[in-house]
């Protein structure tokens, strides 16, 4: 499993994930806000399975 999510992409995923989860916890957003776990997780591990079929890579090649 090679990393395919780069620096800025990772930061944005983590921020969006945390915001969505926080909105769901405080009841501002529907329980669907817990879908924020997906961008948070992919941002933390640096790998996105959705990028694979399209050959997308936002990080530098090793």
C-alpha cells in the first residue's frame, strides 16, 4: 500500500473530517456528518483507495 495522498491534500482531508465529525457530535449537522471519518482516516494514513482506479497521486514519487 503506497501512499498516494500528498501534504496539502492530507491537511485538507484531516480538517474536513474533523469539522464534519464535530458538526455531527454537536447536532448542527445530521448524523451523516460522521462520514467525516473517511477523509480523516485517509488523511491520517496517507492513502486513498478512490485514487487507485484513476491513477491519481497527490504526493511526490518515492
